[in-house]
C-alpha cells in the first residue's frame, strides 16, 4: 500500500488538474471528483 505522502501528492495533483482550464469536460470533472472523494476516504480511514 502507498504511504500517506504519496497519496497526498496524488490528491493535490488531481485537484490542480481539476481546476485547470483544460479539464472543462463535465464527464472528466465528475470522474476526477469521484476519484478525489475516494482518496479522501482512504486518508480518513488510515487516521481513524
């Protein structure tokens, strides 16, 4: 399993990508939103 730092880096990268002008297609934005949400759940579970 990945360490927390690697997961956080990936989460931040996805957040930047989602906010970029090139990511304006709604389907892509939804996919990244779901992925970001699942990463957040993983981080929460590891801290419980």
